[in-house]
C-alpha cells in the first residue's frame, strides 16, 4: 500500500478514534471480542505495544489489518 493511499484511508476510516487506541477501542472498531483482539496482537497480526498493564495499538496498524483482510477476501 502506498503512503498516499494510507494517508487517504487514515482520514476516511475510523475518524472518531485517536491515533493510538486501546484494546476496548479496537474491539469497537472491528466488532470483535476481547479474546480475539488480544489474539490479533499477540499473534502479530496487529502491531501493539504493552505500556504498563495495557496494550496500545496504532490506528494505522488497524487500518492496514482491515485492508489486508479485505484483499485476502477478494483474492480467495
């Protein structure tokens, strides 16, 4: 994905969320369970870092994940 495409998607997708999201926000963004959210982070599908007792996920990582899933759905 080109930087210009990512920049455009960044402004269109999830505009009401901050640049860094929590696991709870990730759940709402993707409509997934807490368990699946942690699995996506721990398995490396989403970039996230643990700060203190909680994970922080860059919104750009969520957008990349969504776009990759969409591409896979269309390819297969």
